[in-house]
């Protein structure tokens, strides 16, 4: 689409960084299934938030050139937010809610916010690790876990795709793993509450002291 730019070499990349305040980059590969799945979501966010010379959305094919290696990209898809050439946020994996949240925060940088205020960090140098959790890094190589993760990706994508507010819909969706964690914490909290003490049992026999007092 018109609001995303494909970067093919280092010269184009340097030019975008030099002329744009905030750059959101999608590192992908043609063979990557999750990259293709979340691609339309990235395009929609670009249409909504891209601003000339202030906030740019670019795509970098990791199989062409060395830009991905420069930024320590080891899994796909990987999204990075750069503010004045410095990486301030990284989203790893096809996570529509996390991607939308990072872009909403990035839009505040265009309005004059600092990266420390918006993202709570000081930025990263080239090759630095991502500041946000990896959606794929927490998955064990168990078939059931992989299938469940794919269901989550597809569910979040469909919910956000057919909604006018992609970020809000994905955030509030049943498929958002953070919502499931909150529900689990609520159940565990309720289960951990101590039971009320049992009422004292009435005496069924009398001691010598009781008999003497009578």
C-alpha cells in the first residue's frame, strides 16, 4: 500500500532514518507464513498513523542485504520502532495486539514525547535485544502449544481486521493472552482466600471443676 516503503539497500535505509523522526520497520521474509499473516495488519496501521517526515512505516526483507543482521534480528517477523535513529521498542512474533500497542505509543513520540516517557527505556544500540517480550520465545516445541499459538494469531488477526479500531479490539479479544493471564490470576486469588474459622464445638462432657461449680 501507499503508506509503506520497501527498503532494498543501506542507502535507502539511511535516508529514511535521516529524514523521518519515527520509523517503524517490519523485518520479514518471503517464506515466512506468520509474516504474511500479519502483513495486512501492519499495512492498516501504516494507513492510520503514517505522517510524512514524522512517522514512516517500512518493510525490510531479511534475505536481501544486511540491515536485519545489523539490528540483531533472529526470528520473524520482528518489528522495531526507531526514534531519531535509536531503537526504542521491539515486538517479536505475529502479535497484532502488541504491534498495535507499540505503534500507538510511537505516535506519541511524534507529538513531542520522549522515548523514556513513552516506552520506559533509554533506547537501544544496533544489535540490542528487544525490550518487549517475544511472543514466539515463550512457546515450547510442543505440537499442542504450536497449534494453540496459531489459533491465537488467527483469532487476533480476524478480530482486528474486521474492526474499525484494531488496537482496542485486539486488546479486548478473548485471543489476547494477557486477558487469559488476568482471568487466571483472578481465579487463583479467589482460591487462595482462607476459609472462615469453624465455630467452637459445644462441650460434650463436664470436668471436675464444672461439677464443683454447680
